[in-house]
C-alpha cells in the first residue's frame, strides 16, 4: 500500500535550470555589463536554486 516516492526528474532539477540560468546570465553579462561579475554570478546561483527546487516539487 505504501508507494515509494518517485525520484525527481534530472532534466527538471539539474539540466534545465543550469541551461536557463546560463543563458539568462549570459544575456545579463552581454547587455548590462555594468552590473559586474558578482551580480551575474549571484543571479546564476539564485536562478539554478529556484528552478531546481521548483522542478523537484513539480516533476
């Protein structure tokens, strides 16, 4: 009767967040270089974490 929980999809929790965050931050770096590397790096980390958590709940 007790079902084992499904393992989250690696595409939604790893590959897609990293790809989207890299494209997003690449665009930031190209079009708004004044914000600096620290801001771009922080945006990348935040995007990956948010999308990974979101993907683990909804996969």
